[in-house]
C-alpha cells in the first residue's frame, strides 16, 4: 500500500473495560517537552476512537490503556436525550492535557452518566454544577475555563478517570444504576 508522509495515520484504539487495573490507577502527568509526538498521536487516535463510538462525548487516556493525564471531549449540537434535561452549548472536540478542576460552589446536581468502559449501563451521579478547569493544549499553552451543567459533568467524569475513579464509585442511589435502553 502506498504511504503518504503528509497524511497522518490514526487508528481506533482498544477500550479498557471496567475490570482493567489501569482504570483504577492514578495517571501520570504529561511532559510535553519530552512526549509531544506521542501525545499528539495519542490525541489523534483518541479522537478517531471517540468518533467511532456513537453518541459519546468524552474519553480519557486510561480508557485506551495509556496512563497519562489526557482527556478529550466534545458537546455536539444534538446530545443523547438522557442529557437533554440540561441546557448545553455546542463545543468542538477539545483535548485537555494535565487538567485540574476547582468547584465554583458546593452545589451538586444529579444527572445520568454512561461510560465507554462500562457498556450497556447508565447511572445517576451527583456532580458539581459549576466548576473552573485549567489545562494545557498541545502547544503547552495554559487555559482556564468555567463550565456549568452538562459541560461541567463531562469534565468531572473524564478527569475522574485520571484518578482511577469510575462513575459507579460516585453513585449514591444504586437503584439508578441500570441497563441502558437503546
Ligand atoms: Ni467514562
């Protein structure tokens, strides 16, 4: 097969499911000065992997067997009806490197979550309604954003993956942890 050096190859990465030890580990910080090429490829591959998953909005590196502090997320215009209870703004695919979260108030709200690592299930998780989050982009530049509602929920869910936490760990009412109806 002919190869084109200008055409970067991406691939759909294998997904770590709930019982994989890597999902219970704290992921390592990224040093872009050393790891730029590997992290760039990782983000490209994570994007391809996320787009392969219908109606999914986020993915963390440990979910593709890479224990690094990298997450990607997007908020499409049309989101799954389970999330449509909260107003949302469209956000294009964004990669967060070494993200950190600060709650803006103690108020938490309940909402359904799902996870690519836990196929077939959903559950109600309390999350901070409003947060501030900071991260680096691939160029190493720092950004700080505020997020509310569904946006804040996604960031909290994905960043939990970097600390070895899965959403069922934070479900308070286990009767809400149910099979996902298509
Ligand atoms: Ni997840």
